[in-house]
């Protein structure tokens, strides 16, 4: 329906408001027309009385009747020199039902009397009092019939209403065209752009180009433009992630087979009589097992989720020491090795997936070590933990340079929150997902030029 549209409702409101304005104007106009009508009758009556006085009353009855008919009144009373004189008179068809003194009438009274005269049902006789023109006397009184006045008022009102209707229609048409051009057409363009973009959001050519000259519409177009650009970029990134995920899954599948063979060889090495080999074999086997588990987890990542944690009660300190030992061996090969501090009570037990906890801590400690090494100076990484009433808290604190601004803004966003040059920003994303899988929270406590602190909270298992 037309009047459900923005244009239709605006057109209807325009018509209503213009008509309302015309009605507000009409009431004073009717009052003014009535006042002028009465003053004209008084002026004509004065002229008729002056004509009679100039002839010293020597006019015929027929001429007097014509003078009264021309003036539109029944009689004329003129007060001159304190003498009230009936100058002209004719039979009055009925009693006088109202007296209107035009000398003292207020604006409100004039408007009220105008409406009463307009909507009066019967013809009545009224007495009108006014000042003579050019001070030709002290007072002028006439009696007249209200019928002609009512007819004149209705004729005037109808003309005003017709003019008002024409003005309303012309104004509404101009406003309608203006709204169509300035508002409705740009809105339709935005809607068409949204519909076209929805059909192919990956097509950058379908992104709206802001060009409206109306400030509000321009802001809406710019907001839509930015939203479409972000969505198109996100869709492209998701497509690349899907392709990358497929490639990684295939690589992980083949790598898992290779690592299975390496595990068999490591089992044989473990039976060697060489003491050094015997000491290194368990570490080699653990590393190979973790690599196999990582491949299997990567294959599971193709389902867009990490496997659920396998909860068990275990001591946290040995897991942390294994992470530190691995990172120490890597750091020892640099000019300024990083110092590692472990502040975890030996009896502290947590209920979690030990392999996933190892991965989380390994990601955090590795990032901290690489950040410190990138400065070319030494530094310290401290891993501490304590047991609380509602869970266990693990802190990883380093004395590195702090995270760059881009990393802070996109800390847990895949491929956007890389904390170092060349990083792809997946480590913290995976770590946060693993912690959430335990019902816990991984958060950045602080990062500045003095270092960075991450906090892991793991709830007590049921």
C-alpha cells in the first residue's frame, strides 16, 4: 500500500500539516472578513445619512429605501452634538437579538463572533455600533440582517479553502519530489546495494561507494561500505584458512606416518647399551609422541574444533619443567641465553589434560623466549602457580619488550595477532581454545616495556 511507504506517509503528513496551518489561518481570516464587512456597512450607512442631512431631509421615501438597501441595513442612528437622531429607518423584520460594539471588540471576541456568524442556522437582526468615518459624528448605530453576512462568510471561507487545497497539493507535490530525490532514492540505492552484495559478498565490485550529499545518508553509506569491506575481507580470509586447513591436514596425515616409523626406530634405540643414548631415548620418544599427537590434533582441527580434553589428576611441576627444559636447550644456543624460573609447589595437582596443558605452556613460554631473544639481550621467564578455592592459577611472566600494538589489538584472532615478525598468530589462538575447553580462561594481565604477564585459570575438576 502506497501510504505504508516513506514517500506516502510523508505526502500524507504534508497534506495534513498544511491543511492544519490553513485552518489556523482561516479563523483569523474569517474574523477579519466579518469585521471589514461590518465596517463597510457602517461606512455606507454613514454616507446615506450624510446624503439625507445634506438635503435637509427633502428626499423621497423611495430614495431613502434605496439608500438603506445600498447600505445593507434597516435603519441608521447618528449621534451628533450629543443628540441621538434616527436618520434613516425602515421596517425591521424581527426583534434585535444581539448588539455588537465594534469600538471595543477584542481580537478574541472578533474571532468568536466570526465563528458564531459563520455557523448560525437562522437569520437574525443585530445592532452594530461604531465610530463614524472622518469624525462625522460621535456615534453610528445600524441594524442589519445576519443572513447576507453568513452567506458572504461562507463564500469567503470556500474560496480560502480551495486556495488552501491548491497550495497544499502544490507544496506536498514539491516536498514529495524532494523527498524522493534526496532521501527515498538514496535509501533504495542502499537497499539494492545490500541485496546485490548479499548475492555475492566475496565480489569486491558489489561494495557500495558512498556518494550521497545528505550527511546522515552519507554516514549510513560509509558505515555500510566499511561493514561490507570487513565482511569481504573476513570471507576471503576464511576461504584461505579453509584451503590452508586442507593442505595442513594432508601434510599432517603424511607426517604422522613418517613419525610412526621414527617412533619404531626410537623404540629400538631405547634398548641400546650406550648410557648417553639410554638417557636421550625417553626424551626422543616423548617428543615423537607429542609430534604424533599434534598431527592427530591437526587432523581433528579440520572439523573446526579441538578434541575434548582427557581429564586426569597430575602434578603440574614436572610438566612445566619439561617445557622449560625444551626451551632451555634452544635458548642455550644463543649469545644471551634466557633464564628460566619455576615457582610451583611440588605437591600442586591439577585436573586437566596434561598434553593440552603442555601445549598451552609451551606456546606461552616459546613466545616469551623469542620476544626476549629478538632484543639481543638476556632476560628472565618465570612460571608460577598456586591453588585457589575455585581453581588453579598459572602465571607466565617475562622481562621482554612487551607485545606490539597490533598483537594487543588482535591477541586471540587467528593470523592477525602475531607477536613477532614472521609469526602467524596461531599459538595464542590455539592456547586460548585449549584453556576454554577446560572451562578456564587465558588472559593478558599486562604488557609494557618492562615485560608481559599471562594468566591461566583452570577450574577444579569434578
